[in-house]
C-alpha cells in the first residue's frame, strides 16, 4: 500500500471528486476557457483544477471521470495545485470527501490493515494512523495473523479501533495538507514542479 514513486514516474488520476465548483477565486496559472472546479483524485489524492464543460452542472462531492479518454463533464485538467491553493469551500469539504473515498474503496484500505509493514526498525506503518499506537498495532498484527480482515466493521469489532475509515481519512488529510510529512502511506508528494 505504501507508495514509492521515482521522480520521473508520471501518475494520473482517472476519477476525481469535486471539492468546489464553480471556483470564484482564480488559482491556476494557465488561462482557462470556462468555469473551474477543484477536485481531489480518487487513487493518489492529488489536488487538481479542471475546466468544466459548458452547460454542465456539478455538485460538491460528485465523482467525475478525469482520465485521458473522453470526459463527459470535464473539458480538461488544468493541473496540480497545492493544499494552500484550495478555496475555503474546498478545504472545508476535503475531509468529508476524502472519508467518502475511503469508505467507497473499503477493500483497498482494509488491505492496508492486512499487509502494512514496518517503515523503520522502531516504527510500523500502522502507527502513522491517528489513534493507533503500539497497543492497537499489536492487536491488529495478532488478529490479522489469525484471519485477514474483511471490512472496516470487522477491524472495529476485532480490535476495538473506533471507525477505521475516519482514522485513515485523517491520515490522508495530514499527508495532503503538510508538504513536509516524512512518511506517505496513501498520497504522492507534490513538489513545486511536479510529483516526487
């Protein structure tokens, strides 16, 4: 589940979730013909700005196709933006939208609990999740050794962890909002001129 990308490896999002539309404060550096939406990507949680097709209406939290093939609601993606470039509305919606992405992609994030590994001799990746310390980590490791977890409910019932989806979402928000976070479990690091 940990993401290790070389500096030259390009990554793309196929789907994004609307954080703010229409964006009333112009952020992107490229000229745009049409209304702008701010989005968060579904797979790598990239923050993006995109031009919306004329006549299309979007709702905050809506999932839209932003991949390379024909897009029905997005005309084109302007590019990456950083957390500080988000509008106030986009920032206020981010946690809710990210938590929804985690819940919709439950299997992917349950697999993190089943397969995460140590990231250093003294720290396990599980400990980077808010609310999970050494005690919960030990319980998770013991339980997954007996039987892999099947769902967030299964994790919660067998370990006592309160709302694993919300805890994962909090970690993702931490990685998105802090460019200096040392370990990235779910997101790509955005450098000033691209993705690291």
